[in-house]
C-alpha cells in the first residue's frame, strides 16, 4: 500500500536551524534536502509523504546532522519514533531537546581507535576496535568480526540511533567462559554513507562506491588489523556484519570476497536499492564453507521481507560442503538498533560455535 502521510512536529527546544526527518525511507540521511520540514506555525513544522509504502513508519528529527539529533529533555538518547498509520493520517510530535545542547556521554576508554587514509574519498576514517578482557596479558589469537557503522556499536555518545552494546555482549561472554572475538567497527562516511555502502548507483539517491569500499577493506583494513592485533587471520575466523545499507554491503562482500570471509550477518538489508543485488548473488555463488545469517523484522514491511527471502533463496541455490545459511524473520522486529541489538547474541554464538 502506498498512501499519503503528514508528520507535524513542535520544537520546544531553544535551537535555531532547519529541521529534517530521517528514517529508513531515506536511509537515515540526517539532512537530506527532500526531507526538510516546512514551517507551518509558531515553532511548528510539517512534512507530507505523498506516496509512502507500508502501514508503519520509523523516524527521528535532526537539525541536519546526527550531532544535532533530537533527544529527551535531560539529554539522553531516545528510541526511534514508530507509528502505525493509515492513508491520509497526520502524526503529531514534540521535540524536547537536541543532542548538541547537552554534554556528550563519556566514551568507553577500552575501545581502541585507529585512523586510516581513505584514498578514494581523499579523507580519513576511524576504526573502533574492541579487544577481549585479558588480551593485554594472554597470548591467545582471536577471530575477528568486522562491522559497518562503527559509530553505533560501542558508545551512545557516537551513535545517532542507540548503541548495539557490542562491548558489553563480548564482556558478558568472556565472563561466562564462552568464545569471544576482536570486533572492528568501521565508521561510516557521514554524508557519503549511502554512496559508500551501495555497490550500484540508484537513479534518485546515487551511490556506487560499494565495490571500492569492499576492496579497501580487503587491501587495507584487514591487513592492518591482522598486523596490529593477534588475530586468527584465516577466512574461517573472519566475519562481516551490517544492517540496512550495511546489510546490503555484508551480502555483497561475503560473495565478492569469499576467499577472505567465512561468515556474514545480513541484517535488514536494503536490497530495494538496486535489483543488481540479486544478480550479484547469482553471478558470485558461494562455494566455500560459509555461515550467513539473514535477519529481518516482521514489522519492516512486506517488500523488505520478500527481498530478504529472495536473497536467501538465491544464495542457497548453489550447495557446497560446509555452507550454512540461516534465515530468521522475527515477527515483532522493526528497522532499528534496538531490534538488531537483541538478535546479535544469537548471531555471535552461531559464528563462534560454542
């Protein structure tokens, strides 16, 4: 179903600047020109979607960047707004405050940071690296999990949508004597995130640097991590994970670089971005032992779920010894960090095969 929906918001926070709406409908771009709220009264703004699919919507308000995202009155992060709606509905919201009006939460000092050059963007990128408890004193080599959107993994201070709590997850596993891994969060490219996480261009949103990003990971990031840390560098101990556009990249990379990757988490992947995603799966069959975990929430829309089922079926067409695909459709799951965070322990447990 495609129908019209209007969002009206009142800004109760003392901050100037334009207000934008961001959500899965624009790949969470915080300052997309087509999603600027229009003034409609005193401190009131509105935006009308003329043709929006589905019956639910997730979104947040920003003033053009994730450093200026809406928060609660005390400055703490809020969950994504979610509403069920019908054709012609109007949703009313109130903004209590903005993140940049409050002191940022403290960063986890245990997360190590490295800055690498990104030659194709002529810039730099931060890697955020979690090492297991005891790493400094033991001699153990560890598997490595690479994850997209590194800003969202470890610290609420750097996340625009709530952190995944990956460090807490690994610490808890270590305390229980379960297998753990080094986790490498690769920061996204900010305003260039969509460009970098899309192997193919979209006629409206652009993109197309995904293959270049994947090669940069293979040629620069992975060798740097293997040189800097005590890793198990073989493909059977190397995994990639991402959600939304990051999920699309995980699907692309596990096929494109299957010589380096032994597993992937394809979470709420944005296959809608290009039908070439499905062609790529068919043209690059996985023939090595590989564990791929497909995860989708039942509240993410019929088309998104159908796309995930299609990708799973296509990837499963070519059988291979040791190749193992799992598909999980969680009925109440939505397109946000809170849902993905709750499912991550199951993915990690399966990969590390305790």
